[in-house]
C-alpha cells in the first residue's frame, strides 16, 4: 500500500515525533509513505523510509485544485507513477487541500481529528466529499471519538490512539535538594482558567523560594500572564518557553506538568510526560479519556481556585505520594498507547477506507 501523509505547518512542527514514529511503524508493515509538507518547511529529520514533496499551502480558494494538482504530479513522480491509495491529513488547516489532493489522486481521505473544535469542520468536509467517497476521521481518544461521531454523522469515525515510548528509567519528580520546576502548558484560550491555575501555583509555592514556573509563551501572551505575575509579585519566578510541544525534552525534565484548560484535545506531549514518570495536574475534561483521576493524572475542576491551591499544596507537602500515580500512568501508557497499537489502528483504517467496507463508530 502507498499513502501520503500531509501535514500543516503547526502540526508538523508540534507533533513531529508522533509523525516520525507513525512513519517508521508503517514502513515496518510494508507501507510506502510520501510526506507532503508546506513549501519552505523542512522535515526536522531526513528519512530513508519515505519521499518528501512540498506543496503551496497559501493561495486563493479558487487555486486549491491547481495547487493540489501540482502536488499530485510531484507525488506520482517520486512514487514511480504508482498512485497512492490513501491521503492522511494532520492539522485542520490542511483539510480542504487534502480533500482536493485525494480527489486528484483518486485516493481515500483520512483526517486526524484530535480536538473537539474540529467536529464542525469535519462535518462540512464530509458533506462536501460525500458524492465521491466518505471521509474517515481518526480520533486519538475514545471519549472524543464518541463526541465527534455524534457531531459529524457524515464522517466515518474511528478510535486510533496515539503511541509513545515510555522511559525505561523515569526520573524522580521533586527530588530532595532540587528546585521545583512547574511546567504550565495549553493553548491559553480559556484565560480565566489558565490564570486561576497560575495564581494557585504561585500561592502554594510561597514556602519554596527556589521554585520556578515555566509557561508556554503563546499561552502566556494570550492570557497576559506577565501582568498577572506582576500583580502577584512573582515575575522573577516565571519563565516563558517557546513552543513547549516542540521543546518537550526540556518540559519533561520538570517536576509537574500542569494543564489548566479543559479543551477536549489530545497532545502527545502529555502522553510522553506520563510515560516519563512526570506527574500531571489537569483540569477535569469529560472529553479526554486519557485523563483519569488518580490513575493517570490529578484532576481539578477548571477555574476552581481553592481546589487548585489545595491540590498544589498537597503535592508540595508530600511529593513521595506521587510515586503510585506516576507508576500507574506509565503502566497506562504501556498498555493503551504503544506506537504499535497506533500503527495497527491506522492500518485498519487505511484498509477500510480503501476497501469502502468500514463501519462508523457507534455514538
């Protein structure tokens, strides 16, 4: 089988390790992969397992078929004239282009649907593609898949969990004698929830003069976190990190990963943190089945200042109690989020989409 993995700039940058693992896994199963990336965007690592073509991702709406046609010619050229059977799209901004590309190649279309906000765009895409063949949506989360299936009835929805490798020797968070490092990440869309979590963290850290908080730079900008830090008198404790998902090796060296917002989205950074033995403190999210209270993470009602503060104080007062949680989270990753499991699910989706014999996910 031949497939095209097409990604927009944002997804290709933030989830490059996920894409690389999937590419390697597919190659091990005999799948020939072509990467399709936006013009000027280079893959972080070269691969002998795939060919790479570039496409114009910016242009007038009327030019999309021309741009897709040019990309299709480039894909056929590197494929020896053999057309791929499936186009797998990553990143919502590339979906329309991916549909035009699939039509140009007469291939099945699959789209990675990793957050609830993509439900409406998916339904519009599936309705547009329906006269030709159905769009297949791959959801990395079971709860999210149920929601997407209900909101996008014209699409074929499948649960396809993302895979990561757990660390063989996880580090110990809050090691004695070391300065605590709290990592806050998220999109920063829910300003009040993000700010509340920050206020709770800094309140709990008053007894630890050496503790530092690292926040995603974009989220900090959206939520005016510098202003909040100034009002609280803790600016010297706050540092900003550009693209936390890209710089995840730095993030995972922290002592606690904090997710202040319940955005019904999946990020492989969170899975890697769990697999590395890093405790996760998160806003409770009913559309994120990966976040299981006291099994994979500690959950707090979003925006509840008292609850966030209490939980942070409990963590700092007894960090040794986190060991059971981090061991449980690593075991969950080993059982439910192996890279091989993702490859199996993706391959099943490819064959179903190409053979047109799929069954929609039951809502």
